[in-house]
């Protein structure tokens, strides 16, 4: 039986596939006390470093440049040498595997996927209108769309051979998270069928590159998972272990955190399914909240995304400048791809009484973004209509 203590000792030293020399460079350590100056991001927490771009900056490009890609870390940013990194695959597999990073990249076909990563806590600050929740107070910028390169998780799992009874795939990072005097690495897990997706857009990746360059330390250098369509917490940074198991990972960030619950109740949390997919969502990014409007028409821009179900598309995006009495359909200005956000623009009529702007999205299954998002204790998956207040000149 797999337990919280399980894997590390049990599988170390078991059969491994040969080790090759490395070609990827090393990184320089960053002091945890000195957060990086990232010009395009608003710091929400210094240690651990958590930051998001201002919303107008966020939607300048469909592919988010690394400098304006949000950073969400729960613990240290480990100082890793790519030459030393090993990835172990163990648990309910026919053969445990250990790879050096260069070997992983040589052994499996290179794969690229474009996918939007969004934190389950994105837009958390908006819960405050009902009742403030704890945690990083994200505006709507804890989201970004990037081109990720690496190898497909499914190829690695196939080589290891999945044993019967396997249902979930666990990931473990090399950071150190401190919770109530306990120190442990961040972990995630995904259902096996998601891990075995072979499609071009849906395949989960073991990624080493982001937008054509090696991952930066904040984004998981040298290796992370990318799970298209799932909340960012399942895309584990600084990866060094994959464990196939019969149940979701017992790691704190699967067992206790990233669950939608009405209160801090251990029994209820234990019974609640972890969040996997994100939610149908949209936000206004231009103009910025508090902007002054004048004239009869206003150009409004933003992003929208489906809930992460394969094949779903954003069908319609509606913008209102009169509190939802009338709506103007927005035009999509970006590529439309599975697991990626779309960017949109709309010219909406404004009057001398316009005091706010609203947006809501509808997907190809007919689901409409709800006007209000029910409150939850940990502040996840906020997806009510996005509203920004504006001023008259
Ligand atoms: N992986 C590790 N090892 N540690 C973390 O704290 N944060 C997760 C995920 N992977 C995290 C992690 C969360 S909650 C999110 S939203 C994404 O990383 C954010 O990825 P980014 O920082 O590259 O934007």
C-alpha cells in the first residue's frame, strides 16, 4: 500500500537506464532573501516570490513572454544543476527508471505544446466582495500562455510499463515548502488517463523549455511538468520524481490544498476531490480598472478560456457597459487552440452614466460564465463575470 512516506526510499537504486553526459547549462543560485526584480510583474508576495503582470501588459501577446508570465511558488526556488538532475519513474510500473536529463531528451522524441497555465487562485482578490479569503491576493493576472518544449509524459510512462491497478500519476518537485514546522517538496498528481493522452495539443509534457529558451529558475529549471487543461498546481516545477499509483498523491497540495470547500474542516477536505480542470473564465484587461472613459465608444480588450475540457472552444464573449442590460459581442483576435486562452476585443457604446464594464464568456458546450461565483474557503476558481469600475472624464 502506498503511504505518505512511501516512495523515495523504496524505489531509489532500483533498475535504471544508462546515464549520459549533459548538454544543458547550470544555473546560478538565487538567494531566497532577495527577490528578483522582474520589471513586468507586480509582486504579490516577496518570499516565496509570487507575482503577476499588470492586466494591460498580460494581453499584449497571445504567447506570454517569460518576463510577463506570472510566478506562483509555495516554497524555495531550488538551486539546481541540470547536469546533476535525475528523474526517477517508479511505483506501479513494470520497471523503475532513472534518467539524467540529457538522456531523457535524447531517448524520447522532442515534443512541443502550446498551453495556458492558470493558477486555481487566479482572481482570488474578488472573493473579498463577499468575504476576504486567505492566500495570495491575485488579481486576474495569474495566467499565461506559452509554448512548452520537452518530451511527452506518455512516452516515458509507456517505457516504464503501467501495471494493472494504476490510476494516478504523482509528480514531486525539489523545492522546500514549510507548513506548520514540516518541510517537504511540492507535489501534484493527475489521473492516469490524462497522463496517457497522446494527442498533439493534449499531451502532458516533461518540459525543459519555455518559449524557445531553457526554463528560468522561477518557472521550474531545469524540468517541470506541463498538464494542458489542468490548474497550474498540477504542472510541477523542479521535477525529479514521477510515481504511478492507485490513488491521488498524498502530498499536501493534492490531499489538503487545491480543493473547493466551504470551511477548514479536515474530514470534509479529506473527502473532497482535488481540483484538476480550471473553469470557464474571462477578464477585461484594457482599459485598466479605474481608467477614465470619454466619448461614445470604448475599445475593451481581454482574455477568455474554457474549463480545460478537450475540444471545448470559447464560443462567445460579451461585454457590457451598462451593468449587464445590453451586451456587445467581442471579436477574437488570437489563434484558437485547445487548452489555450483566446484574446478578444470589442468596441462598446458608452454614455455619461457608464461606471463599469463587464465581461462574460460562453463555451461551445453552451456553458455560460456565471454572474456570481459561490464563495469558498480557500478562494479557488473564481469565475464570476469580470467587472472593472471606470470613471467619467
Ligand atoms: N511546482 C513546485 N515544485 N512548487 C510550486 O510551488 N506551484 C504550482 C505549479 N508548480 C508550484 C509548482 C502552482 S500553484 C502554479 S499555479 C504553477 O506552478 C505556476 O507556474 P509558474 O510559476 O511557472 O507560473
